[in-house]
C-alpha cells in the first residue's frame, strides 16, 4: 500500500497548445541560439479549478487540520503575549510581515540582513537587494490591507506595490497583466528549451477570473485552498515579473480573508524556504494533476511557521521587556516610552524618522534618541554630529538569528536530499 505521504490528490492537469516562436532580436544572440529558439513551443493551458471537488484521505485531512490549528494558535499566542492594548502589537505585526517578506524574497535568491532592510526602509544604505526586498514588504502590506476584498483588483495592487520598488521595471508592467509570452528555465532568446511556458497572455484574464472563483469558495479546508490557489496562480503566471513574490503575498491575503490569522503575517515562506526544491517540485506535480504534494508542503510550512513565529515573538518580547527595564525611573510621559515599541518594527532609527512617524519635534526626537543611547537601549553607529543613525542591536541580533536558523535548516535539508 502506498504511504499517505505519497497519496495523490487528483486535480485536472495542465494541457498544452502549440505555437511558433522566432527570436525578436536575433542579432543579440549566437547563430546556434537563434536556430535553437526558432520553431514550435508548447504553452500551458491551465485547467479550471473553481469547481474542483477534492477527495482527501483521513490522514491528509487530519494533517491539514492540525497545521491550520497551529497557525491559528500562533496568531492567538502573539496577541496574548503582547495583549490587544499593548503598543508593541502593531510593530510586532510589522516585523512579522517584514520577516515573511524577507523569506519570500530569499526564495527568489534575494538576500539581505535585518539591518540593511531597516536602513532601506529609512531610505539609507546602499544594498540594492534591500531596496528590492522593501518592495516585497509593500506587497505584503497591501495583501493584508486588502484582504477583505479578495479580488483581481487587489492582486493587481499587490503587484503594483511590489514592482514600483524594483529596478528596470518596464513601462506598464507594475500592476498590469502581461501582454507577452514568458517562460521559466533555460532559454535566453525564446521558450523552446524552457522548463515551463505559462499560458499565452490572452488566456490570463479568464484563468484569473476562475482562480478568484475558487478562492471565494467557503466549502474547502482553508490551508488546502491556499495551497492550490497559490499553485494555480504560479501556473497562470499573470505578470511579466514578480509572480512568485506576489503569489506568496496572496497566501497571506487569503489566510486573513478566511479568518485563519487576525492580521499578522504568518512566516510560511520561511517554511517553504527550508526546502525550495521540494516546493518547486510540488508546483510541478500540481501541473501534472496531483495536488497532494503542494498541500502537504503548505501544511509542513505552516507548522514550521507556527513554531518559528512563536519563538520569534517570544524572543522579541523578552528583548522589549529588557529594554523597558533599562528605562526604569524615566518619566511615564517621556517620548522614550512611545519610541520603545516602535523599535521592534524599525530597529534602526533616525531623528527624521521619529518626527515623521511619531510627530516629535526635531529637538525632542534627538533628546529621546540620546536618552535611549545613555540607557544602553540604542547605540549610535555613525559617529557623526548630524544625520546620526541609531540601532537596537539586540533586536537586530534576534532577527538575524532567526534568518540564520532558516538557512541552517535549508542546509540540513539540502544535505539530506542532495546527491
């Protein structure tokens, strides 16, 4: 008997249609590449999913239910630890969102440190990757903000929020369905040697409408619906670029829309990141007619998200309590108490940022930052008299340790499954 970990969950497979291709700018490629990329290729025709009627084994159903419960418990734990009236609740939500954005970007080989990302949020720093990841943060923010309106328009807005921060974005690409053929894998001059060619652009609107019909259903286990919806979105590949990151932002939007999380981003991309090859293989299996692997992959990633997210919330909460203790004796109405929880979301600070976000005057902002530095909550890192930058080293350490833990898990998985 086949073990449940390999049980198929049938779904209609992608079919293909034949088209022809000739490189648009043949002078830019070698003669051999032009010959190789001239001729017929096969583009996907996504199967409709709106009316899919899945059959889950008892074990798969239990696995999805357990993973869903753990995600919900993580969200509840975060709110209990902080308290609904705790001023750190909003910043903690922001840092979880930023953490999820970083992991999602890393799947696309875009890496950055917590400090570089925080600097990029301030408009400081020179790391281009960090500024690109900020775009993913904006897409995730849009995903949660627009979750009540789960529609094609909200997806277009997520993509627009992502792409306007990317370099070299072509005119009319941000927040607009593609008007051209795209492909995944090998083939600089054309799609004939690609691993997968998404549908022709004229098929995108109908496929996206079908996907929204599927995501609007209320009769499916949410996590299975999220997994299949994500896989279908990646198969449609509706944009020229940014499909993976937009598709993972969509995951957060659906989770919130269905009430599985209250508004905090669950770090599911961190779970997917620990075995990228298996995640991509699961997408491939989905296109061949088996939804089992992608559903199991999302269940596994959700359990990891719950465990790692809970640990991250607890560690950041402990750091915040330690910083509060360092402010013992400071007047209760001092601005430092308002700044402290904001450091969770923005562990690198400038006076200009405080004036913009908390409404402090310039001198009040400088006095507050100096006080936090004297109390060893912050550390000034520029050594300059003007335009000084301050950082909360312990928060940055916790965030980077979290990222390193995911990297170590990824390395262990690679070692176990590699040749």
